[in-house]
C-alpha cells in the first residue's frame, strides 16, 4: 500500500510547552496557521521558512513568549496591543528593501483587531502591504479575564456584560471585521473556524499565496471564556458552522457580488439548531430563561446572511 | 565639496534623512513637521532617495512601523511633533526597551489644551523617561548635523538606543537659513550601512523579540537600558570628535558662551541659545558679568558638564520652554539632582518662558537678570518664575 502524503505539513512552528489552557482554540489556530503559511511559502518561494510573525498583545502572545522561553520556531515580534498590523507593515517594508522573499503574518485576537487595532489594520490593508492578518476570534478580551469586545455576540455573558435584572448579557450585535476588511478591496478575505480545520488550512494557504494583503477571521473557542469543557472546543466550533451562526465565506478584491461560501446548505436551511450550539456554553446559559433573546440572536444572524446575499432558515 | 543651500529646518532634517539613507521611513503629517515627510517624498519621487516610505494612518503606526522595520534589521526614520509624539508615547518605551536605534526628528511644539501649533519643548521633554536619547538644535545646520550624529550614536553597539532630535517649531522649522550639506561619500564613511550584529527577524536564524518579562527578569532588562544610556555619554563624545574631524563642526554636550568670569549664567536649549548670546553681548557692554550656556544633549543628562558649568556661576538661571506641573520645569528638576550633593553650588533658579510660541524678548530676559541679581545679593526670590505672563488677563 502506498503511503499517502500527509494532508498538512509535518513541519512545526508552534512548539509544545506553551502555556495555553488545555483545549485552547486559539492554540490550534497558531499551529495550523503557521503550517499552512509554511506550505504556501514553500510552493511560492521554495522556502518553507520565508515568513515572519508580528503578534499583537493577547493570550497567544503571552502564552507563547515568556522570557527566556519561546514557542515560536519562526522569527517573531511582539510590540503592543493595537499595532500588530503597523509593525507588520514595517517588517514587510524592511524585507522589501533587504530583497528578502516571503510574507509577513500579523496575528491578533478580536480585541486587538476589531477594537483597539482596527485603525492599524485598516491602514495596512489600504496600503496594500504584503501581509496576512489573522484574527483569532474568541469573542471577548480573554487575556484580561473575559471582557466584552465588539466581536462578542449578542446575549453572551462576559465580565463586563453580565446578565442581570436589567441585562440580557451583551446587548449589541457582533461586529464582523471580515466584512470591514473586504470593504478595503483586499485581494483575499475569508472567515474560518477551527471546527473545519481543513477549510481553515486551505484559506490560510490561499491568504499566504496571494500578492498583497489578506485577512482571515477564524472562530476559536476559549475554554474558560466560553465556560465550556476543554474537550468540546472543536465540536463547538463545528456546531457554529452547522447551525448557521458562523458563515464561512471568501471575498476576493472586495467583490461582494461574488462571495464564495463553504459548507452552505443548498436549500439555505441549517440542520443543527442554534440551541445546540448555545446550550453547551456557560456564557449563554442565562438565555434559556429568555427565549426572546435567542430569537433576537437568530434574527441578527439571519440579517448577516442577508447582507452576504443569502436568505437562510435557522433552527 | 559640501554644498551650501538656503533652506528651512524641516528641509535640513529631510536632507539629513536622505544622507543617512534609512531603508524605511514611516510618517504622518503634523504641523510643524509635515515638510519633513513632504521633502522625503519628493526625494523618493525624484529617485534621489531609495527608501520605503510607509504613509501610515497615525503617528502610533508610524513609530510601530519603524519598530517593525528596525527589528527587521534596517535603519528607520520618522518625523513628528506635539500630539503626534504624545500618540507615540507607548511605543517609545518599547523601541528603547527592544534596543532599536530609530531616529525621530521633532519640530518641538506645545501640547493641548488649548490646542496650539507653536513652539515649546513640552512634547519631547515629556518623553524624557522613555529611554530615548534627546538632542536639541540651535539652528538648521545643527538639526542636520545632530540627526546624523544621532544615528551614529544610536547604532553604536555600546548604546543601541533610539534618539530624538528636537528643533523649535516655526522659529526653526519654517525659517530659512544657509545650511551646509555634507558630501554623501563623507556621510557614508561617517555613518556606514546599518548592519545589526544580531539576527533580526531572519528566517535563517529565528528569534523571538518582545517577549513577556516576568519580575525575575524585567528589572535587569530595564537596567541594561540605564547602562546603555550611561555608555551613551562616552559614545556621544567620541562621535562629536569624529564628526568634527569629518565635517569641521564641533558639538558639545553643553556649549558655553562667555562663562569664564560670569556671576550669572543663563542656561537653555534650542534656538533660544542664539538669542541668549546676543543678549549676553549686550549685557556685557553694560558691565554685567553674565554668560550663557546651551545644552545640546538632554538625555543622557550631561551631569559632569553641568557640574563644571555650575562651579563657574553664582546664579545659574535655567530658561526652559516646558513645565512639569506641581514641581518646576523639567530641566530645573534634573539640575537639582545633579547638584544636590555638591559642596559648592550656585543659586539655582528656574524660568518658565516662551510656552506655546510666545516670543522671548530682551525685556523678558531683563526680567530674568533682575531676579537673578536679587538672588545674587541675597534677596529671597521665587525658585520657579513664569516670565512674560500677561497678568492683566489672568
């Protein structure tokens, strides 16, 4: 029997021994993203190592680089919270002048991307730097202890959106940074979820392969922040896709009229109930006493799909 | 042959950048510094300068991009002022802590509120604790020279700290003066290409930069910044010597003017030093034993030079365009540290002057001398004096 080539590279850039929680979603993102990047660099430049990483402050930065240790087998820099995209711009400009082939990977969480780093991200995309910005979206400021961000979904508990007598939890709809990134007419923008690692892997490879800026927003559940069992991370990320809560799409050059969708049901009807996704997460527990809030969340997601050009039915 | 051209100080700063050949420039427009990136854009557009110019969306990103570029191993330059420098504040600490020899040209301008585009030094003075070296230029020529000097010192292996070069808003930034532009070949000999000895963001030798420092290591890392700044004193002297040999112009940490028999010495920084020299000449004709001193390097603070100067004076008056509310001007507070344990020391007086672009006139300086003379004969005077205040509108 012929030995098949592994579906993803066996090269590792994210070493064991980092300090992330058991079952950490973003840690899976780091591992897969760098592998995908390396494959793309090998195919494009003949050098799997032809990349550097600029990392925003956040969980993955903190757990991976505690002096004198590092989990990174790639050149890596952390500057501050809001400026990963700007620092990556500088690295890219320097590499260009040094005649060094390769691409820069900027990484930030949802707080560092959707909120404090949005301006630097916009600048990087608009200036057409040869940088992939990877937003690992765990839907709150987890590093500081679970505070809401603009990427926190409606109804979610966080420490700054607690449900109470006058609160249903987070009371604003989730901000979709991928759509903002696409509005920059960036060559490649995609959403992904670690619930479909092969789809994420393919998208990271594509992002790394295009000339110019790319943006990938990947859903990455947080065990303590979402109040979930550590063995359920990937399952929950998959349920997000299957219930219709997490649209998987690609937008090239800002062409909103030709969005490509992945794992989209042909009839527009998602087969898994949203409640299946919500009920295994402690952060949504309180919603089950407030069915109108769950309905509101569904309405908001349907509206996102409608903006994407799809009429959907959610269970 | 060096060429002489008449130009604004901002243009002189752009020329310095052109001569220093940074590979990356990242800048954002702000009054009064905007002409620096404008001129650099022209140099690049005309093929006279070979740099990547990142037209960033804020000063925060300007300095962040410089950090990225410098950490990738190339020379990086930016220019800003006032609110722009304040917006960079967070990243200034990081650039110093990561030991990245970036140079910023600063058109020294006041800080809001009220918003004001004119000259004082509050912007760069407020960054004195960031770990950046600070140089202040008296005129356009000095601005050009000091930028080249700043790169040379910053990139020295014993230092590896970033540096800012300040020159007064409008008084210098927008004023034309003849400036000698050194030959590119001589600058190349002086400065050389920046080739960091460590592997910076190189896939062949991957290293991690900007890691988390726990209490077990943080203090030592900060101490190395302190050490580097201490080393900078010696390196600055060496570079001043080398600069003089190459270009014929001599710089001093503190430059003195008619101080040898002076009872009263007026010390300042920047363009005000020129005014003081004229004023000293006038007062000397009147028989007043007065001298002036210009502090060209503010960080590292020229401790020994300042002590030597202080020994010559009975009253040392500091004229400064900044204020640290609740204590005094920043230079005065620093001077206190420098003299506190000296056995013999002059009466030290602080004069807050010319904030927000207010002209510093000879009348103002007469007031400084009057207060200093009172102190000289033993009268009690205020230690911190605001000069030229319009008391009638207070």
